[in-house]
């Protein structure tokens, strides 16, 4: 009985501490709603939170929202996979082989300094205005965080651990698989999360430059038709989807990193 | 078991780390190399491990030249060097070839020998420094090596843990008679753990004296002759003539 109560109390405390992150957004919404209830600013420029929610609700009930969310998410997934897989392969090669690094790295580092939006005209010229050019742009955005974190992490693996592998008689491929890659995994996953965030940024750029569907299209639609609530609704959806996808990635990856001796995992 | 013939090691920058090293280690023998830091003793151990190669001379293991790391040589480093992502049992089995029951048998037996069989499922982060070093010893023992190399293996531990682990290692040696080459700057450790002590001096790294330890295996620290031997070795390390007395 007593123990059940303690467990319950613990769970309540846990729930409370987990939901702390919602406190600030909620307060902001409250203040915003209160201000706009008195129409301090013109509501066609700054709609109330409830108006934004209504916009989302009506988009959802017509089924339109799901269409937009689906097409945008699909673009992100494709771009993230294309950029991510290429970056993983090249990052691995550049992190493991000094020769490959000397060949690849200067080129990639200079490409990295090109503002990614500068590629837009070229991609449209080469790939057309439909899906391929959008996916390509997102892939470029997703490429660099993964490439950089993976190649750097592989280069910085503790020489002492590698030596243990050499003493065990490991050849190059075995050293890579059994020491370098596991040791580089935490930084690689950080790179993945960074890339996923950038993929969401670039999908906006890709959809703003020309799309007939997607959340980015809603942004432009809201602008041309003067509906601020539509723009805010789209922004809100980006926030929710970005956070959701990051959480999903974290859930998939954090079990791989339970061995880490970090202070935030104490007692985990 | 192990023979070093006129070994020299000169680095590309011209620094001569070792010169004219001859060493012979018979099966079941325990040899300690003592020297102050920078005398080349760790360099020498890396040559024996096959982690680097001599500029001249030869390393022979069981009669054949050693040119790259050999699975029949175990290495215990100054730090545990465990793979943090592997559980204790997989760290111990890290260098084992093959899978299945042979492998798990070797792992269990190695863990048993260092007294950590209850910790097989732990991650390195959950171990104390002394325990982690025992796992490292188990990892070196697991493939049943012919020769075990120890590079200041207990120097990172506190005095109590160090003595405990030294005693533990002695027990292991008593039952298995593993050929052992120990490198240390701790003269007491060398006397406690070795049958023979080689003193090294730097610039260039060379063996300047060899001392046989004629003390009983057990409780050497309190044996008669321990402090004399210790004093003698310390004096030798300080470049003084062993005969001179003040």
C-alpha cells in the first residue's frame, strides 16, 4: 500500500519534471491570447493562438493538412536519407584512410562554404522544378553535419584503444568495425540529429522556391492571400514535426549509447 | 622463450631511444625492467609487443622473428584501456578468435582467475579503477598467451589496491608460471614481482645492470634482504657506483 503510494508519487514527480518543457510555451500562448483578446495589434497581422488552432483544425478536417504534412515529411525523409547515406559513406572513408582524406576533404570543405541556397538555380536547371531538385537541396543540407562529425570522430578515436586492437592482431577492416566505428558512434548520432534539423530547414527553402503542396507552400499561400494565421499554423506544424522526428531519432539511437559515462545518464 | 639481440631504436628525428639491448627471457621466468621515465623502457616493451620495430637487431619469440603483434603475447597497459561500449565479458573476449562455447569458456575462466566472475555483464563505467585493471589482466590472459607484457600496470592505483593486485598477480603466476616481462619505475614492485631485474639508464636507453632476486616468493616485502636490494637498486638508478658507501 505504502509502496504503491510511493511509486505513484514518483511517477507523478517524473511526469511533472518531463512536462516542465511545456511550461514556457504555454505561458507565452497565454500572454499572446490575452493581448490579442484586447486587439492591441491588428488580428489580421497577429491572430490569436485560438485562431491559429482553428486554422489547423479546419485544414485537418478537410484532409488537406495530412496531404501537406505527408508530402513535406516525405521530402525530408528522402533528402535526409540521400544526404545522410552519402555523408556516412564519405565520412567513413575520410575518417579511416588518410589518403582518401587528403583527396576528399579539401574539396568537401570548400563545397561546404558555398551557401546552400546558391545551389537552387543550378538544381532547378538540372533537375527541373519538381521533386528531384527539392530532394537534392535537402540532401546537400543534410550532408555536412554528418560528414563532418563522422570523419572527425573517426580521426579522434583514442590511439590507446586502437593499440589494443593491434595487439589482438586485428587488421584494418577489423580495427574499423570493432573499434573505430563504435567509438565514433556518439558523435555520429549527434551529427545525424543536426542533419535532420537542417533537412527540415532546407525543405522550407525548397518548398518556398516553388511547390503546389507541402507546409512550405502553405507559408507562401498565407503570404499571398494575406492570412497570417495560415503562416503561423504552418510554422507551428514545422515546430511539432521537427521535434517529433528528433525525438524519434533519439529513441532509436539512445539504446546504442547506454554505455556512455555521461553525467546526464547517472542512474539510468 | 624471448630473445632480444643487439636491439637499437633510433627515431626519424635522430633521437636514439635504445642502443645495444640484449635480453633473454626463459619460459616461466619473470623479468622486470626498472628505470626512470624516459629511459626507453616502454619503447622496449612496444618492440617486444611488435607494436613498433627496431632500427637494428632482432626480436625472437620462440625462435621466430617477431615483426608484428602476435596473439600469443598479452599486454597489460598502464590504463585499463577497456572498450567502454562493451560489457566486461566482451572486453575480456575482445581478442579471442572464434565463437561459441570455447569462447565463453575462455572468458569465464579468465574472469574467474581475476575474481570478477560476478561482473561479466557490467559496463566499464560501472567498475572501479582496480576492477577495471583486473578486467584488463583477464583480457590479456583469455587467449592463453605464452608471454605477458606489463607496462606499469598498477601505477595508476592507490597503494592499498596496488599491493592487493600485485599479490593477486603473484598467485596467478604461482599457479600458471606465465613468462612475464614487467616494466616499472617502482623498485619495490620489481622486487616483489620478478626473479630478475634489469636496470635501464637513458641517453641512449641501455641495460646497465642485472640483478637476480634471491628472495622467497611469498611476503618478499618483509623478507630479509629486501631493503638491501631496494637500496642497491635505487642507488644504481641514481647512476652511483653500487659499491660506494657513505
